[in-house]
């Protein structure tokens, strides 16, 4: 197995991200979906990206 294929395999495993102190892209997508709904999820074809205004509410 080539190093590139091995890295791609490891990138799909959330615990490998956690071992390095990071959150996996799948988990980040879940957080964004929970917060903003499916309009910004990677699971849709919509290419809109969230902005700071989507996360913060003026006090």
C-alpha cells in the first residue's frame, strides 16, 4: 500500500484526527449541520459557505 493510500485511509478515521488534537472533517460537518441546517452541509450540492454572522448573535 502506498503512503498516499494509507494517509487517505487514516483521514477517514475520526480517532486518528483526535489523536492529533483535531476534529475530523465529518464531525465538523455534523456540527455545522446541527447549527445551521443542511443549507451549508457538505452533504448537499449547495456551495454557500457559512459566515461569522451565522454563528454569532448581536447582544
